[in-house]
C-alpha cells in the first residue's frame, strides 16, 4: 500500500474539487489503484489509473493518466490523455495531447493536436500539425511541418503512403495466387 498524503490510505483516493486542499495528493514508495484528485504528485511509486488537473510523476509510473498537465521525470506512463505533456528521461507508450515535449525520452505513439517537440528522443509514431526535433529518431511522422536537425525519420507521410500501397498490392497478389491454386 502506498503512502497517500492528504488522503486516507486505501485502494481508491478521492479528493472532490469542492473540498480540495491547495496541497497536492502525494503518492510515495508504493502503489495505488485509482486516484481522483485535483493535483497529484507520484514519487517513487505507481498508480494504476489517475485522474487529476495537474500530475507530476518523479521516478514512478502510472498505467493511465487523464489530466490537464502531465510532467514526468525518470518515470513512465502507459496512456496519457492531456493538454500538455512533458517527459524528461522517461517513457510513454501512448500519448494524446494538445502539445507534447519529450527530452531524452521515448514514446511508442504521440498524437499531438498542435505540436510535438523531441529533443534527443525516440518515437515510433508521431502525428501532429508541427513536429520539432533535435538529435532524435522517429519511425513514422505524419505532420504538416517537420523542423529539426540531426533527425532520423524512417518514414514520412509520402513514404508511409507508398509503403501502404505496396503492402496492399502484395497482399492482394498473394490472396489472388492462393485462390488460383485452390481451384
């Protein structure tokens, strides 16, 4: 069981907005199931599901986070749904945000409505209006504008379309060949 400050230690921590204290709910050295609070700080601990206005994770992790702002340092998040995401020396499996910033971090998928910024980071998929990257590696970028230096991109928008068309054609040919042998 985690130390949950400003709350009664139990599996689910709740902090209704009307009764919310100005101090954040802090989870230290352990784990919690579901946490619903105004502001949450996770230090060297973990949370299965987290809903808050602002979330700070330091050397910890969360399975699912829904918040206005999420700041992760040396930690990880499974799924982050937020307006602003900042990850430093950590990782994210999937992020849905208005703006996302990754510094010395990794992400499987980043879907940012406005902008995504990567600095010495790696990402499998980045989808955004604008992507700014420095010394980073990205598997697939779908963006109106890509700016950066020292960026390695496996596939851009046009490469992805060409790859998809080629793969679709190959699958259709194999399926037609199998049908031809079966008759």
